[in-house]
């Protein structure tokens, strides 16, 4: 349970530890909700504010516990404080009028089961991406017909990054094939250097789409050179 707007009204710096004081504003005297409280309830509420300063605006949801901790003569009416907006909670406080039990915040077994389920789901997804990335890399090696290079973490990462963004293995394999039909990327350039590594093809969504959406024609035709060099100019 939290004090409503605690950080707005209490300005003691958190890096200085527990505040030695709290602020009580004079304009409370004209606050409609404050006026609805009895003198005893006003004293209870101020005591609750003092108690909350130890936990950054958080208090127990048990009136009986608050009574003990704040050394009150009677249990505070937390339901009324909630109704008037002085306290914020997702459940009725224990032991105070109508009681709806708060959801357990410390159900370790249920939490462990849920965490285990999430981790298994992540593992399955990760394994799926790993397998697809390896298959794509094998396709790149067979299409480019170059010496076998390492399936390095960097190459793997750019492939998986694109898969996570929603591109399919077919999208990436199509881009690889089109790159292999681009003379400039296959070494027919002024540097006689190939620019056909999977890290380049998958470097960004824009790069991938540029190769995927511009089908080349087999190297050796003039049309292939014209088409693919035009593609490169736009990448």
C-alpha cells in the first residue's frame, strides 16, 4: 500500500537515506478530503505519513500492524483513507471493514513455475533462431561458392537480428541469391574485391530489403550488370 503522490509532496533526497522529517502542508486546512476526517483520523493519517517515510511512501496493508508500529491507541480506518484518496492500493486492507485478500506478492513456487515457463519459451525461441541462422549461413556459403569462412558470432548476430524483426529465412536467402548475381558485389569492381559477406547483406533492414527486392540476372549478361549496379547505387 502506498501514500498517494508521495514523491510529489515529500522531497527529501533518496540518496541521503531515511528522511528525519516529513512535510505537512498548510493548505490541508482547505482540503475537502482532510476536512471529512475526524480529529483522531487526522492524527492517524499524519502518523501513517511518518511511518511511510521509512519505506519511501509504502506502508503495511494491515491496520493492526500499523497500530503497533505507529503506537496508536486504535486501529486506523484505512478503508476511509483509501476512499478519500490519501492511500493507494489494489485490495482492501486486512482486518479493516470488508476484507478482500491481497494477491500474494511472495508466492515463490508459483513465481518459479512462471519464470521457468518463460525461460523455456526463450530457450525454444533462441534455438529456433540459432538453427535458422545456421541454415541461412550454409545457403550463403553454397551460393557464393567461396572458401568456407567461420560462422562467427558477428555473422550469426546480424542474421538473428533480422529474423527477430520479422524477416523470414526465405527473405534472407533471396537477398543472398540476388547479391550473388550482382557483379559489383562479386568482385567486378575497381578494387577487384568481393562485397558479398552475410554481415553486409544483413547489416540493416534497408540493406537486406535492397538485395531481396531487386532480383539480379545471372552474371555474364549486360542486363545483369545494369540492373544490379543500379541497385547498388540505391543502397
